[in-house]
């Protein structure tokens, strides 16, 4: 506000109109209402007001400027900070993304690895089982499922000895696991495994342990190979070798006995003819000759039986085969005072069969029958003919077979006898031979004892279809 502003005035000029109240005094002067009869003017010196307004303006402007500057700074700083934060966020976002990607990659790798492990576990021909230190099944691979008949979901979390082992082996295993941290568990073991349908398999197990940091065993990894067939073959081979050895031995003994026997028989015949024997002595000599003949037959049978199997199907007389075997077993019948009851068919056609194998079948079943009788029993042999087959039934009044054993008697190595007496091979070999002849074998329990019934086709041929 300059000095010249001191002369600044605000002026108001207004016309003065004639109003009705003016007429009282001025009406006579010829005034009319609404005429303009002069003017009113007001002059207001503005200097002080302008100065005040200017000062006010300055104060406000300064205050606003300061406020603006302050606000601007804060905003500026804020935006800087925001920018920085955004940048940092973007950076950490990239890091995060990278991490996620890496994790994804690791996940895929892990997945690959685990599916690789799973397929190795599953395609391995071996049984692979992971068990925790208290015997619970953690893993059960496909081979385990195939061999045992149990599915992995069925068994996981269960104690494996509850259903995979026989009662004795189960007890043994529970002991092993109770002492697992004191060397209780064998690292290698051949054991029997019971399948869901109650069959036995022989498994060669190798165990590895997985230890916790404190050294205690956390898991056991058991890898097993099913060696049932191999073992069977091995035992059969052994059995066959044993038989062959016995065969050779008896053949050579037979040969050694045959010659002097022939000599003795000749001397006896000569005595009978030439010596002057009284009646009694004559009978003794005759008896001696007969006994010589019996030994001769026995030796012949022994030689026959131990000859390696011919594998040739020839017509054979079953009654004669049975008689031959009975001759071999005469001593056993006598020792146990067993009565033999023969129920032969009047006439039986010859059947086409491998002679020594059929004899072995008869011998196996008769041996079992004798072994089942403690003393004073009866063994009955019945033969008959049906349309195309002949049937041989051999029954005994022995111990009989309980229901549980009945399901297993044809399995190799199933025996209820001590290891010296039984190999558990007799009936499985018998079964194999009968099947090979196109026949069938059945067993049933009698009120007292057991009946084995064998049916063989006369033609010796397997029926097809
Ligand atoms: P092994 O005679 O060596 O035991 P087998 O295969 O001949 O083997 O017989 C298997 C099992 O079947 C025997 O251990 C026995 O328990 C049973 N068995 C077979 N025949 C008879 C029978 N006639 N009476 C009772 N049990 C029998
Ligand atoms: Mg036997």
C-alpha cells in the first residue's frame, strides 16, 4: 500500500427519490412521488482498511506457503519412502518368485525321486517291507502283496507277526523285536511266511536297520526273496540223489548177495535130492529153499525200484505192483501187528503207466498209512475199475488227519513228523506223479483213520480240455 493510496476513497452516490412522506412538506413545490430531486454521496477513506487487508493477506499467504511447503515436503518424503518400499517389495517379490520356482523345481525333483523310488520298490522282484522298531508295517511293496495276498492298505500299521508268521515264528520275532536294540534281530534269516489263503512260502530275508541320531534303531528294512520253488527243487534233488545213492548201494549189495544165495539154494536142492533126509528135515530144507526164493524176489524188487525212472509208459499190472510193494513192507506190517486186508477186483485191465513211479506212489501212501498206526491197525487196499479208469483205495485205521493239516498235506515240506522221520515230500511227489499220469488223488477222513483214493486212466493219457 503506497502513499498515494492515502487518497483512495470508496465513494457511494445514490439518487434521492421523492417518497410519500416527502410530500407533506414539499408537495406544494410541485414534487411528485418518484421524481429524482437530488443525490446523496458518501466517501470512505480506504487507506487503513487496505493496509489492514494487505497485512492480513501477507500473513495468510506466508502461513499457507509454510503449510504448503511442509505438506509438500512430507508428501515428497512420503512418496520417496513409498517408492523405496515399492522397490523393495518388487525386489522381494522377485526373490519370492524365484524361491517359489526353486521350490517347485525341488518339488518336481522330489516327486520324480519318490516315484522313482516307488517304482524301484514295486518292480523289484524282491519283497520289501519297512517295519518300525515295534513291528508295525510302514511299507509293503507290490511283491509283498503278490506273494502274501494281502494288500498294503490292509496291513499297514499292523504288527507283521500277527498274520504273516506261524505261531512259533511269531513268538520268536516278538522276542527279537523286544531286544532289537541289543542285537536281538538277526540280519539274515530264512523263514516261512503264511499267505492270506493259508499257504506257506519260504523267504530268504536280509535286514537293514535305519538308526535315529542317538543310535537306536528306528526302522528295519527287510528285503526278502521267495525261494520256495528253489528250496523245493533243491530238496527234491537231494532226495533224488539220496535215492540214487541208495539205489546204487542196494544194487551192488543185491549183486553180492545174489551169488552166494544162488550157491546156498543149489546146495539145499542137492541135499534134498541126494541126502537121506527124514521127513522133518526134508521140510526144513524145503522151507530154506522157499526163503531163498523170497530173498531173491526181494532183491529183484529192490533192484527194480531203485533203477532210475524209465519215464516210459508201458502196460502194467497194478495188482502185481501193489504186491511187490507189500513184500517190501512185510517187516513193518509184522512189527506193528498191522492186519492187511486185500479187496482186489476180480479182473483189472493193465494200465499204461510208468511202472517205477506207480510203485513209488503206492509205497508212499502205504508208508504213511503204516506210520499213522501206532499198533494193531488195519490197512485195506481195494481196487476197482470204472469206465476209463482204475481206482486204488488205501485206507488205514491210524491217527487220521485234522482239518487244518488236511489243507496242506500235498504241499511240499508239509509234515507233522519229526525231521528224522518225515520230509513232507512223499505226498507232493505222489501228487505230481498221479497228475503226470492224467489221474487224480483224493483224501478223506474216516471215522477212524484216513482213506486215499487214486484214480488212473487205463490209457495212460491225459484228458485234454
Ligand atoms: P511225510 O510222510 O514225510 O510227513 P507226506 O507228504 O508223505 O510227508 O505226508 C505229509 C503229512 O500228511 C504227514 O506228515 C501226515 O501228517 C499226513 N498224512 C499223510 N498220510 C496220512 C495218513 N494215512 N494218516 C495220517 N496222516 C497222514
Ligand atoms: Mg510220507
